[in-house]
């Protein structure tokens, strides 16, 4: 299966990319073809600035759209900012959750996770799941959102900048289980 992991933070050296890299490693270990889309070069226009022009995609936009298009599994990871997803990932959903891009939400398994510097991450993951479900429902697409949400607590203490899990134990186990569950769900779906 093809997996696209979207890391929804544009901050330099962010914790979300650490988790995305850890997920990428684990998906690869479990035999999946994986693409990581980081938001370091994020350039989607915000409301009032325009819309994505499908005929003139920037390199970042092309990687994002093509990555979603080609994927069976799409993993969306967002940092937690005051109990909400990042502005960039919310804007991505606004831009891509339109009729023009609705095909990106068809025949996919979506998995979401929230990333926190402390003991958080649940709320933005749940909120992101609601939005994905609404897009799937509104456009009558044939996709599913995993009911399991990944919560990454104290992320910088658990994962280094290369995505290596540095604290063995419960965190490492939860990453392996979450990736295994997501693959199992997709195998049932496809």
C-alpha cells in the first residue's frame, strides 16, 4: 500500500516532523511505500489570498496533492496550538476540501494524530477527524477515518530530530501498535 504522511507544522525543527519521521520509519519497517510531506515549504494561500491553481501548482503543492492522490492511507499529523490544529493544516483542509479537490478524499483510509510538547494532542486530532469525516460525507466519497487518534505527549523528549524514538517502552509500543492498526484497517478496507 501507499502511505502519505502529512506533517502539519511549518515551524523550523518542529515536533510534528519528528513524529512524522518516526511514523515513516515504522511504516517502512512494516513494508509500506511511504511519502512524507513536511510543511517547511508551505505555500497554500490563506482565505482572502486566493485558491490553489491546479494548472500551476508550486513544488510543495504538487507534492501534497500528488501524495494524497496516490495514497491508500493518508496520515495527518498536527501540532496542538491552544487545543486546536495548526492554522496551516486547517487552511489545507479548507483549500483541498472543495469540489475541485474532493477526489483526494475518495477511496482512502485517513488516520490522524496530535502532537504536543506536554500532555496533549487529543483535541486537535479529534477536531481534524471531524473535518475529514464531514468532507467525506459532504462529497459522498468512499473513504473511512480511523477511530483511533494518536496522541504524542512530550514529543521532543521521546523522538530525536531524525525521527528515532529515544525512550523505549510505552511510547515506542504505542507507535508500533498505531501503525499496525492503521495498516490492518487499510487491508480490510482495500
